[in-house]
């Protein structure tokens, strides 16, 4: 496998995770209640945008690329020990 293809794949997976994680977070019942989905805005707390959204976004970007990197290493992708000549 080409090293550029692996790098591009990691970027695509990271981008997909960074987009998907906040969408999944926004679709949860708990988040909808905090963002005004409660009865007459009861319990509305916009603090979740500061306290929960950044970690969700970062985890969505980082976790998929870490799993992708581990899979590439386990499946013998570029840069494994057999390719090194020293």
C-alpha cells in the first residue's frame, strides 16, 4: 500500500469522524433537552456547547484515525519493520 494513500485515508477517516461525532451528539435526547428541546425551554443549558462539544469534536477526529493507524500497522502497512533496511 502506498504511504500517500494511507495518509489520505487517515485524513478522510478523521474528517468523517469529526463531522459524524457532533451529529450523533446533537441527535441524543440529552443534548436536545439541554439545547431547548425541553418543555418551554425548561432546563435549557447552553453551557454544553462549551463543555461537551469540543471534546466530542476532538474525540470524533482523533479516535477514528487512531483505530485506522492501528489497523494499518497490524495489517502490515507502510513503515512496518519488514520494510526497513538498516
